[in-house]
């Protein structure tokens, strides 16, 4: 299964793609999961431009509830020799749900060295399932396998303490070749880093999601190494480094999050 199939996205016009918000794409609050919205925009923009994504940022404006039919309209604003600057707008019932701005293209200059390295953690097979404060049934979390990354030197039973760094191993079962869209879904897990900072369960509403693609290599599991930067006045900021099992940096993700202590979700939250 690729990201387009997971999203149920299909082309319905020259510059329009459509998908229905089913249980694979929603939060436990029964509305579109932000990372899936960004992923849909990325799939549409990559197809429209016939170029791979370099970076993309989604700004979230409204909610698309379970069962909604969402239209994604693309606009290739500037098409250059190696880079396309473009925009995708997702709407439901005449209301704009999110806007994605992106650059797509390829170049020649590369280096095999990197100033960042993957943290030393146990593999996903030796990592415990991610425990959530809510029922995952009927939401994206029932369809994406997530496990807590454990430092390789940490013993079983060691008590975790609040920290600005954490990590999550994730996979979509049967999806072995990550795309920019897949990584956008995993990158939305950065919001979970707020709980790690406080040592308490929190809930977060993404204001934006940004994904910056480094390189794509086959991997079953993706490690999202989360680094939180700040939590001030109810708003948090954080970055995720997305790694393959072999230690290749696939992408980085970042978010701004409206955060609060955990309570049952409502549209006014």
C-alpha cells in the first residue's frame, strides 16, 4: 500500500483530487488528522508537477469531519527549470480546511556526510507499544503501528523522567517505501512530544506542519526523533528528525501546537 492508496485519493479533474475522510484518516475526535491533510496535498502536488517534494508546509484552518468528501485543488504558481513553486487547497462543503505551500524538484549537488546522526536506540522489535490516553479504535492510530523508542543503554523498568527529547518508531503495515506523504503523516507525531516535556498526558491541535525531505530509502519502520523547543502560553514548538532503520535521515518535520492537559476532545478544544 502506498500513501495515495492509504489516503484513498483519486484524481477528479485537471487540477483536482478527491478523498473521503474515513476512519484511517481521523483523530479520536473524529476529524481529519493533520498529517493526512498535508499528505494528501503532497500526493496531489507531486502528481500535478511531476516532481518530487523538497519541502511543504500546511496551515490548518478548519476541521473536516468523518465522512466528509474533501477536494484538493492544486495551483502550480511558478514552474522553473529545476523547481516548481506550488500551492494546494483542501476544501469541504465550500470551506477551506487547509492550505499547503510547497517546492518540488531535483538538483545535482549532494554530499554523503551529514552533521546529524541517528540516536542510539533499540530497534522497533525491542521497543514497547506506544501507550495513549485515549481509545484508538476507529482512528488512524488503529492503522499505524507506533512504538516508543528506548535508548540502547536503558534497562527495562527504568523510570522515564520529563525530557525535551523523545522518539517514536512508526510504520504503516505493508508500506515499505516511504514517500514525502508518508513522512508527513509520521511527522505529525511531533505533537506528542509535549507530553514528554511535562510528564503528563496532553492534547494538541496543530497550527501548522512542515516537512523537509532529505532522501527516500526503503524502510519498514521510521523513527521520529522528537526535540521540543518551547512551551509558552499554551503553545508549543518542536522538530522531528525522521530516520530509516539503517540510520539514513529521510526528512525533518516541525510544528506549532496549541497544547493543553488531556481531556475528552470537543470542537471547542
